[in-house]
C-alpha cells in the first residue's frame, strides 16, 4: 500500500491539496492545449432518474411560480418563472471535497476528523478549493468492458499514453471513460463487475506524476467494496494526497469524437464548510 502523503507539503494549514499544483504557469500551459475551440459539457443532466451513488436521493426540481400562476391572475402581458433544486451535493456529477474522507481519525493534512460535524467542515471546506483549470488527458478504457473487465493499472495507462505519444505532467488531470455512465443513463443499474475501475496501484503512480485531478464516469472511480468499508483508493488519493476527485462524469461525447486531450475547467460551488460540490465540468479542445 502507498504510504506517501502530501501532508505538510504546502504548509501545515493547507486546505487545497493537489489543487496547489495548478500554478499560474501550469494554467497557462493548459490554456494553450485547445486547438478547435470545441466545448464539451461533462456533467450529467439534473433530472429525475439520473444516476447517483450510494443511498443518495436524486435531485428534486420544484417550480415556485410559473405561467399557470400568472394565467390564474389574468396577467398575460408579462411574467416570470422561478424554481428550486434540492439535492445531495454529491448527488450528480460532483467534486469530492477533501473533508469527504478520513481514515485513522485523520483527514488530509492531519486534521482530526472531528473538524467535520453537523455544522459542516471547519477544515477543508469547499470554499477553500477554488477554480480548477488543468491540461486533461481523456483515457477511454471501454474496450475493457465485459465479464473480464478487471482494473485499470499503471501498465494500462502507460501503454495508452505511449500509443498516443503523450506525457503526463505535474498538475495534469486524468479522466477515465469506463462506459458505466452510458449504461446508467438508460435507467438500469449497471452490473459493476462488467466495467473497469482504477486499481489500488494507481495511487502511487498518480502520486509519482503529481496528477492534480482524477475523474471518471462512474460512482467512485475505484471499485465499491463492502458496505461500511472505506474504498481504499479514496483513502490514498483524498486523505493521503489531498487529490481532487470528480465522479459521475459524462465522457461519451468527447471520447466518441476521438478527443484525447483538452483544457479542463471546473468551478466547484463555494459551499461554506461543504464536503462536496455539484459541478458541470467543461472540456475545451
């Protein structure tokens, strides 16, 4: 198991983790990545029946006033509509905050888990993460879908990158399309064993390459183990390394267009003391 951490790397008070790797120089490098100007939305629609993880409730959308209200008052010359969304912050495409996971009584950077309470996260809240802009590599592993799907290992990733003559630089993002999301969007529950997931061994590889962001089109990036047991790669990436994870991405459109690289732009909501945030990440190619 990977015992490395980023605790203290950016100071004892750090609350951003690998987002610190997104320096102005690396952001400018990311901005130079697009060639066509095509923009892809990577978030799923907020709608009834959309896939969610665990026991979370799908988003609920309510109208507070609409055209019918104005018609009832015989006000036809003008009107307005207003609505509300009620949802889990991790109940759609979302960013995992660094206060989302702890192990051994410790959060990222050694903060005690008791910093997270009913009032929210006193440390590592989403308000500290900031906007994220990174050069992104889209890795389509849907050729592994099937009864022997297995795990995405460093060997698999390195083989794909070599074939594309790409290198992963510090501060980059890796986005994995496994095919799970397309199956989930049909309204059925996909059989998890049919879809590839990131292996535990990817933790050390991602640390070695100083990757800032990892995302996937499934519930948790890695395999979901026994109920009540912390997924081990989450412990390494979030708790040990302070890495930003993005889950429930929709990567079919750029992957089917043959996109391999682009500029990833993510703007998590500035939720005070939040432990997760809905997001509609943008990939510009």
